[in-house]
C-alpha cells in the first residue's frame, strides 16, 4: 500500500499500555481533523504486520514492550495536531493509572493474592498477557480462589499444571481463554443478560455458551450458572479436568436441575469419559457438542427444550431484499467471525452443503489451514479471535478494526459471493457495535454493486433484548444496511450458502 499523504511513525521504547486503552487512544486520535489513519499500539508481531499492511514503515528492532505511534494525514499540520492529540490521550492514561493516597493510608494491593486477603473474595478474573497469567493464577489458587482465566496464549503444559493445582486446592480454573461465565447471577467476561432459571451450562466454548444461553432465553428458559472451562479442556491433553469439577459443582447446586455441556469438537475418548462421569453423578445432562455428524447448537438446544417440557419457538429471523437483477455473483463464501465457536459451527454446517472445501485459520484439517491474514479465491472462514490474531490486541468483540478492514477487502474481491458475519452482544463486548458494522456492510454492498456484482450479507446475531446493546435495536440497524439477520448461527450459515447458490427464499 502506498500513499502520498504525510506520514509519521514513532517508536517509544518500553512505554507499555494495555491494548484496550490503546484502542481508545487510537480512536480518539483518529478523530483529529485531517488525520486519515491512526494506530497507537504495542509493537507485537501481529500489530507490526497490521501496520506494515497499512503502509507504515515500523523501525527495525521494535519489540512487544515498545509503543508504536503511526499517523497519516492530509497535511503536515494535521500530523502535528495528531501527535499533540496522542500526547494528550497518553497523559490521560498515565494520570488515570496513578494511585493516590494520603500518609497513613494502606497501599493498594499489588498482587492477586494480596487483593484476595484484603477482601472476602472467592473468585478472581485474570486478564493479563499470557506470559504473566500463569504466575497470577498460581497466586490466586494459593490464596484459595477459583479463577476465571480470560487470558489466552497460555501453553497446554501450564494449563494442565494449573488445573491440577486447583483441584488439589479444591478450587477451579475456568480457562485459559475462558471468555464467558455466569456465576451466582454475576456475568463475567463476555456474557449476555439472560433470565434466571434452573439450567446450568458447562462450556468449553465462549461464544458457543452465549449462543446456547440466548437461544434458551428466547425460548423462555433461564440459566442458573455457566461455568467456562476453556476451549482445550475436552482435548486429549487436558482430559476434561475442569469439566469434571464443573459438573460436580452443578450436581451439588440446589438451583440446577439439568445441565447442557457446550463444546467445540472434542476428543472422542475424553467426551466418552465425561459422559460416563456425568452419569455417575446422576445429572440430567444434554450435549451441545460440535463435530461432523453431530447436531448443531440450535438443534441441540431444541432437543434439550423438548426434554425440559418447553416449547421450541420460532427463532428471530430477518431476510433482506435480494440484490438487483442482472448482477454477477462470486463463487466464494467468506465467513468473517469474532467468535471462535460460531466460526467453527458455521464451517461444519456450510461444509455439509458445499462441494468445495472451506479454508480457515482454525481448520481442523491441516491441509485446509491458512493464516488469518491470508486471502483465498474459494471458500474461507476466519476467526479473528484466534490466538494469532489477538497478540497485543483487544479481542475483536471489543475492537473489530481488523475485521472491518477485511470486510472492505473482501467486498472488492470479485471471487467473494457472500459475506457471513457474526455479532455478539452483551457485557464486555463493544458498547455500540451496530453502527460501525452497518456502515461497513453498506459500504461493502455499494462497492460490489458498483462493480456489477451481487453481495448478500448474512449476520448471525447473538444476544437478548435485555443486553446493553439490545437485540431488536441492533437487528433493526443491521437490517437497514441490507443484511439478513438470524439468532441461530446454524441457520445463518445455511442461509449464506443458499444465497451463494442464488436460491435462497
């Protein structure tokens, strides 16, 4: 990418700030008059790759603890104004992070353990870079706390050691990379506002758990607890360590009368062992387990509703008007997802209907694996929340900028025939995601139409009307941009394939 606009790139050694704060700085600076592009980020490998792709020349020797300030504007004066805005925003961050206390006041806790000892806490939420998360989790376990380990980029070996330590201390580690939990009515991480009830969830999947809870809520069925265990817990190496503890805890919970286990494709041997363990506990367990030949999450919820004596509702759907006649149509399905389980499910559902394979950065078949930034001419699903895409960056449910750029790129690609997107509402997610995504959808369709192509857009929208963003309000905004909207992720994937083939009703 080349441009004649004035550009500046500064590298500031050792000036660390967290990725969410820097996302907010970048957005504020981007609003400076005359600034056309602004990125203020840590110089992680991923961020350097993104900056390079945007045409910024990052100085050699940049390290993950160095801060990069990259600005492009329509004049030198705009660049100077942008740099001044950077200083204002960074100064505000530094001021906000300083503790203040008078003489004689106790200093604030500086470790998880000291915080636990200063409060009547039983659970810690840990969200620090992966290389530090293990130490903090051990500290929490030693202080007698269960842990929701939101951090990713934790090794399997460390995960096993942490979970064994937790079992020995009679606490539980939810995670690593545990994005969603609901404990005693308290939502942790990314979580939706759902009605209270008697169904407990054990989830080796964050957005999968959110999809299941929102489907239950739409059917009038409430949730007691949702215990996340991390996406690798049902893999062979980890062996269901936290899943066993979570099932035992729900079996002892008087509010919980039935359980749904939600997971990405697990190890079959581990799953069989967990089924046997649940039977021994005497639990009424339903299984929402993704995998070839298994029911999708919506079908699994519908089966559970039948067993619970609840009616299966008509799931919310809005089907957009078709593209104008006479436009050409690309042949490729492009799924651009923020939720890993939703991406996984969409691939499984679509693969059953498509004659050509789907490539992905989370493909289970190594022959179909591609990098998250790679482009292909055929079918593609990208999980922007995968570890490789989040190093040094906020999760795409908070900062969707990488996906926004990719939507524009796919819209300009003649081989792209349909865009399949997800949007997950609730606590922890972007507070107002619909406006930006609607603009991106609208722009993508205009780009395609101006080149003589049809470009249907299908959105899997996970949420409830009680979420801060509001399901109905969000759906209305996205529908206004020309998208089809589905609460059921599986139904969205099927509709996208039908749109691709030009025979959707």
